[in-house]
C-alpha cells in the first residue's frame, strides 16, 4: 500500500493542472507577476503588465492600481469599480489572468530524497513540492508539516499525505506560497521483543493494532503466547507505564511490545 501511494506521489506533478479558477483562486499576486487584463468590448484597454516593486501596475484611464497581496478575482473587482466610479465605462466586465508567475521560493526539508530550497515558476501544491524534492523516503512520515509565516508569526499545519489520494483528498492539497517550509519528519516507530520471529524496531502505520504489530514482527514463536502481552508506554510526564493489552488495542508512538514465553 505504501509503495502504491509513494508511486502516485512521484507522478502527481505530471498530471494536468486543474482549471485556473476552480483550483487556484486563492493565489495572491505579487511583485514580478505578469498580468493580462481585458475589458469586454473595449479592446483598446487590453493591458499586459508586470507588477512593480510598489505592488501595482498602471492601467489606462484609472492610473496606478495596487494588486500585490490580493487575488486575481479581487483585482478584477477593483479595476471594474474604478472604471465605473470614474464614469469611464458603465458596468465594465473585467478579466484578469496571471500569465507569468513570479519566482517563489519554498523549502522542502526532512525525510525526502532531495531536501533543499526550490524555485516555483507556477502555482504549486503540497504534492508538487514533495515531487520536486524526489518524494518521501522509506522512513518518512505519512504526515507532513506546512510552516507558513503570517504577520511575523509561524503557523503550523499538519497534512495527511495518504489522504491526499483518497476521494475528496484534493481539498487538503494546499497551495504553497513564497517562503513556505514543507517538513517531513521521521515516521513514528514502535518496538517489539520477546517471543516473536523478528524482534526490533518497526514503522508505526496509521491506526495500527497490536495484532498488526505482531504480524510485522513475523508473528509469535512456537514458545510464545498471545496471552498476557504487555506494552511499555510513556505517559505525558515521561514516566514508563506497563500496560496489559488486547490484540485489538491501538499501538502508539514509541510503544514497546513484549511477548512472553508460554508456560506450557
């Protein structure tokens, strides 16, 4: 299963882009973006311009228009309102398209094949960022963290990568923005020892139960028993607890599962 979704992740960047305004209407324009603006029935007003360092462009009849930091849809409304209020055009229909996106830099760090800083020349999403970095390596987590700075303060958002490829998961495939950091931590582990075929450390998969953990350890040996299995688990204070457990119980991060030897 894991191999399947990692293969999908490697191929996701090759999929056709979604229609601009169904998928990318959250994009906020910025310095360096090249825009093409048209007004229905007014070909003389068609303008192609790059957003300057001041965050704006010059548009016929209305002069300077600040567009940095707002969406194209909001830019359309702004230009239409100014054309109307200025008495130039009655009820103008304005279309604004980004024809060239400014260079945006993001960082993809942690357990990926090629961690580092990447320059984006088009609208990109979490799956695109991971594909640029060569995908998640074998011990990478199924959950990635998107770190974004707003008003000088970092915000952290955990994203379930496996869920991205389930029905409805595209809603979680967030747009990445200039300055974002996508971090892939090491996958949580659990440990199993005692009377199992392959004692050792293993990846903790989502919603894993004790019986599934035992299967990853090769199952119980002929001398072992499934009765009286115990888990060593740290509580919130860091103290180690010894817990009796059932086969259907969930396994948690850093659990140590001990399988006893049968007395008979």
